[in-house]
């Protein structure tokens, strides 16, 4: 199949956390599912004249040329009713927080305060949006409405999804608008190195590592290094000294899994930069400064305080798991008593600001499976609740008293 959308095998392998997430939102029976099917040239979503056909969000990973890999979400109507309907709406709003770009689908003569509320909600999360006035064979938007959207820098397009009229215009607008508005960092480590630099990656292999594979952050950093023409040497923690001895020219930086931080710090000469995979992802996916500010408040913790530890993955923890075992042990030692720990996995996270306020600290994993927007919105929510948030790698380096060294590659002040 040719055209602006394809589903090449190589693109399907792009992790969801590195794709642009585009949500199709709107009220029931506005033609959201028909629009998605027209955009993708595939019958992805069930289409019916009956309102409320879409229940759980429908996901489709594709390539949006020339922008790159994307994930489309077809969602339930935001005006769904009843007990089950409210649950569907809640799921849709949970999707909104991870979107990079939103498409609001509306019937022109039905635009009202409800749609304005949706626009304001997206603005709250700083999500760029496009308005699609669908079913334009039945009605067209008033000039005053188009002008109001224009004054808010919200592009609009008129479509008839059933005949694909206006769909090409929407495709071009999506490609151009996404490229202009979405400003995720385009490198994990490339800005810290030069071509021909050597980088050593220390990758312990434990029971959590996928059999026959490396974990996702390690793979992504290897690819980023190769993209920037750097040399990459991968060793286990017991091979670092050997690797350093073999190199005629010292490596520019050593990057370690957080669980080996203490040993790697001891084995790496002080004139060689050192950091961790998790700290690199703290910068790539989140807000490094916010995480550093958050970890410093560990000194205010007292026994009995409630701590939330968040793992984006849903893996089964091993006996000495970082999030459920090691970090709690180190924190209890630092505080001098037992803290109370809660653990969230995958998409689970307190839905309300009030639900967050009971925690004295949130500790988040590297979020390699999340979009940057999703993690930034969690950081924002913690800020609104006045709850500090930090990151696995940063909290481990802090508790092991090597945070200052681990942040040197990013030119943080002492």
C-alpha cells in the first residue's frame, strides 16, 4: 500500500513510547471511528449509526509520513451516559494525558459549550489540537466559529469521512502540524558525545532481563550512539575493569544500570564521566531538574510517611527488585525507620490531585515505555498536589552518595 500512511514491519517495531500519540476525541456519533478508518484505509474501528459503539479505546500503530511512527487512539464519546458510559469517559480522559496531538471530531451545527470544554481540557495539558468538522454534507460550521478557532491558533478542516472528502487535507495538516508543534527531544545521549567517542554500557543480566534480549533503555541508547557515529562497548558489571584496561583511549562516558551504580562508581576512574540509563531517561522523557529537586526532599522524610513508587512496566518483580525491595531498603536506612510504600504499575496512577496529596514523595521509573507527554503530565500533577517527584536512577545515586558525579555529564551545579 502506498500513500502517507503505511504499516511497514520495521515501523511496527518502534516502541510505543517513541511514537507520536494522536487521539481522536469528540461526542458520540460524530464520526470518529469512520474518520480513523478513512485516515488509515483500514477497518480498524467498528462503525455504526448507533451512538456509543466505541467502548474501550482502540489503538492502531502506523507511520505518518514524513513525521514518522504514530499511534492513533479511537475513543469513546466524551458525552457517554449511564454508569458504564461514565467509565468509558473516564478511560478516554486517562488517554488524553498521554497524547501528543488531539483531533476533536464534531458535527458543525452541534458545536457547543461541551466542545469548548474539551478544548480547554486539552489546553490544560498543553496538547496541540486540530478540529475536524465531519459530516459536512449535512451542515457546515458558522464563519464566526471558524474565526474563533483561528484566533486560538486551532486549525480546522471540513470532512465527509464516509466518502473520504477532506481526508487528504487532514493528512497533510496532521503531518505538518505534528512536526511543528511536537518538540520532544530527538536524542537520548547524542548531545553529550561526539562522533568517534567511545561509550561503555554496563548492563547486568538478571531474571528481569528478557531472555535473549537487552532491556528497552539499553537497546535505545545503543541505537542512539550508533546514530551519532559513536563506538559502543557493552559489558556486564564484572567486565568493566577489563574493558577500561583494554582501551588505549579512555571512554567519554560510562553508563550503568542503576543496580550496579556503587560498583561501577568504584571501578570507573574519576576523570571519566559516569551516569545511568535511568538518569538519561529522566532527562529524555521527563524533567531532570524537577527530579533532582524532588530527591533533595528525602531529608524531610520521617518514619511512617507514605511513599508512592511507580513502575511503568508490568513485569513480575524478582526477589531483589529495584522498585519493591532495594529502594525501600535504602530509603528506610536513610530515614532511620520504616516508611509506608504503595506501588503503581503500568497505567495506574492517582487520578485526582487529592489522591496524590497523601504521599510525601513519588519515585518514578525511567518510563521507557511511556511517551514524554505522559510523564510530563504526571510531573505536572505532582506539582499541582505539591508532592515532590523523583526518578529511580536519581534516588539511587543520591542514597549511594554519588548523585553529584552522576549529574556531571549534564553540567548541573554542585
